């Protein structure tokens, strides 16, 4: 996933009782304990997968490292595969049908299966022995709803039961589904449905063991109204095509539940390369195919770095503008915001990021959301490596530069009582419903960059390839990574880093003083111009911006001192037409600078902006800025009332919370 708002929004739900369970110091202790041994021994919390073939899924079920975001108990039952058979009903905004789960009984004495659900209507539950279709009704209880976790579905499991079939329906408020009216699409002709399961929303789509510890293969049948096309983050049958109303899918690789994904709409496909292509509404298909035209090259480069792509095809689905994230790494089919289709490939870093998740995240998965940096920090580092391989070193340096700035801002904005969120593996700070913070992404990437600097690229790459090979299709924890780092790189090349280095980076809040950053001469030149402009020795007319990339513009606007004199911003706006910018990222950075400087006359453009896109990274900070003044707050509330129905439930929840925080 791409980070959403880089703000303290990332940890809103820590008030929930479960969030505070588990000692923050576990990582440090694990790091130090292992690090202090003279001969480091691998003591991962979960079983090492070295002895298993790469394709054999294993489940990590350490009792001392609980996933506090699930009701599932993987020590009783584990889902091996499931089948969804669903009608997609746009009139009722409802998925309706059955989920059939194939289970392993881990504890032979287990008599109760607990599944995660949120706002599901459960009609009946039946069980059958393994391999049998003789389904018999069994007793079940749906617990009271918890605002954070949903409701546990408790199912009585007869001694011989290994299959469970649940007849159910979703509700219109399903947090993982957004049902769009035709008016909310580009074509304005047909409705649209898309899902977003990360982090805890798969349970609003189907009753499942909704934890990244457990991986399952699946098949699915979706029945949709005539004229619509269904896609899933899975392999589609050859006869899935426009004109059909029944679509079949299968996902032969085991996935964690948060990678379950579907979309239904007026969709067409265009191939990019032999393994890559784009799905989009017809009106945006050509532009999207051009923008993402380097997907095949990116795949080839990522494979050269981290080993074979193991998911078959890699396609991109372009969603309507209400999609709350930059991208979502659903396997085989990245879900993408249309706000990155800029016509100049300036934002395809998002594509490199989502593709890189095919390794870090999808292939080797964080075992709990606390370990989110293993997904996002790794992926951000890989994204930069892929950008370097495809577009050259300077482009990668620019992206690093923008990332460093995001990280500095995120750390700066943490209140003293939130400082612990500056750690890589904090106590469930990465609660992604409200959007991951820049710490997991950028500090995580920077940590890998430190390893690159100290051990050398070739050594780090070899170690990471081994990491992916050893843990393919499994879920991993932070202590497990640390233990392997110690048994691997640190043992091969002693003296490069020590336990204190690991503790500072992984468990320490903020950035170590000796952190090395990627330097960009281009951005240094932008800074030099900006300083002269701010000091008055360079006029606005004399700014040399010809050929500036998006990253240079973002750097200029994000680093500008605030407040700026209104007259100087007016000159800037007149020359570069920033208020009217059609680039969503530039407009966002400009609006923030202008709001901080009380720039007059922004409202019409800002209102258009906030009511036309729902990508959290680009809207939440603006609401937060507006809420700082009574006048801004009044404007924000009026615009939000109008924009809210068009936002995804995840974005609604984030902005609702901002509004409630402000009296
Ligand atoms: Zn990501």
C-alpha cells in the first residue's frame, strides 16, 4: 500500500483496549538477547522455513506474539483454502451467497472454530467431513460487535468436521467495499464496486480468519448484472469476458486475507507486455496503459534483484478517484488511484512500489500489523531500487529526497506522548485503517539503505534474495528478521553493525544521529534557488524551473518556509498557475503552503479538489490544516458534508475523526 496521510492520523485507534496489549520492549529484548551471544544463533519466534520447500505454506503461531487484531485462534483451526460463491447486488449494495472453508484441525481437541466478521448477516452454518458434500447444520453464535474488530463468529465443530459452509450477506456499510453510483464513475453509465481489505476489512466481505498469519488458496464465483465485468486479484477463467454474468477465479498461491480483492464495473483490458496489462474504464484505458507502460520493464528489473515473480500475471486496475490509497498491492492485480495518471510518468513510483510488494508483503508477509515495516519499509527500499534500474540513479535520488522530507515531517509532527511511534516495530502503531505512517515506509527503507552502505549492495541483495527464498508464501516477524540478519550478514561480515545499531534503528524512536541519507544534487540546487528566492535576491520571474520534475516541484513547495508573504505566493501562482494545477500532488503541496500563509481566494479550487478525489494522503492533511482556524474549520465542515458520501468508508472514518477532534 502507499502511505496515506503522513500525520498523526496513523494511530487513532490505539485507544482500543487491545492495541495496548503486549510490551513495546519485546523487539529490543529479542534484538539484544540474540545480539549478545558471541555466536549468534537463529532463534526465530516462528519456525524457520529453511527445511521446507519454497511452496509449502507454514503458519507461524507463536503464543507469545499474538495478533491482537483477530478473533481467530490458529492453534485450534487453520484455513487451508476457501471458496466464495457470491451474487453482486448493486440495488441492495450487497454481496450474498456462501463461503466454504477447508480447515486443518491443529488441536485435535478443538470443538469451536472462531472466524472474524464485521457487519455480516449470517444466515446459516453447516459443516461436513473432509472431502464430503454431506453438509449438516451446526450451531453458531455471532458475538456482540466491537467497533474495532467486528464480531467473532463462533461455530460448533463436530469431531469429524473439516469443511464449513456459511450462508451470509454483506451489509451496505461494509468497511471493505465501496459501492459507487454511475455518477461517481468516469463513464457515468454503470455502477462500480471495489474492495479494500487491508488491514482489517476482509472480514466485512466474508467470514474468515482475518490475520496475516494465516494464508489460504481460494476460488470464487461472482455473478454480476449484465453489462458489467468482474475482476479479482486472482487468475480469471478464459471465458470471463464482457457479456457474461458469471465470472470464475482461482488463486492457487496461498495469500493472507488482506490480499483478497474484487472489483466490478465497466472495465476493459489492454495488454502492456507479455505478462502485464491494464484494466480500466474505457475512457481512461489508453492514458492508463501509457502511464503504466513500463510495468514489464519494472518486473524484469525486480526479478533481477530479488528473484522470480511467482504470481503469474501482473496487471493494474485503475479505480475511480474515491479509492482511498495510492495503490494496493493485491496479488496479480494492483489496485491503483487514477490520481497518478499525470501524463508524464512522474508518479509511477507508486507502480514500482505496488509491484515490489509482490515480493515484500505478498510473498513474505508481516505476521502481525506490528511488523508492518517488513512489508512497507522493504517495499519502499525496493521501489527506489527499481526506479533506479528503470529510470536512472538521479530519478531514484529524487524519490529518496521526497521520502526523507516525508519522514522528517512525520517525526516532527509526533507529539511527545506519541514519540514511541517513531520506532520501526512499535506497539501496533501501524494501524493501517487510518493509514500507515511514513515511519514504517521511509525509516524502514532507510534502515535497509544503512545495511546497503555498511555491507555493500551485492551482499545485501544476496541476503534479501535468500530471505525471500526461505520464507516464500509465509508470514514473518521482526525478531525473525533480526535473528537471520545476525546469523547471516552480521556473521559473514563482523563488525559492520552491532546489537546497539539494531536496537536504535528498530526500537528507538526517531532517527539515529549517524543515519546516512541519499543525497541528490538536483534537490540541493532546488534548495539553493528557493533560499535566494525567499531572501529576495532572486525574483519569482527569475526562478529557473524549466525541466523541473514533479519531485523538484514537491521539494520546492514542501520545503518552503511558512508562512510566505502573500504577494510572493501570488507571483508564484500567476507564473505557474498552481491553484489550477491538474497534478494532484503538486496541487496538494501548493494548497498546504498557501493555507499556511493565509493565501486568499483558494476556496473554489480547494472545494473542487476535495470533492473530486478521495485519496487519503492528498485530502487528510488539507482537512487538518483547515481545521486550525475557525474560518478554515467552517469551510472544511461545509465541503466535507458535500464530499463525504463520495469518500470510501476508510477515508470517511479518518476525516470523521479529525472533525471530532476539533471542537
Ligand atoms: Zn506499500
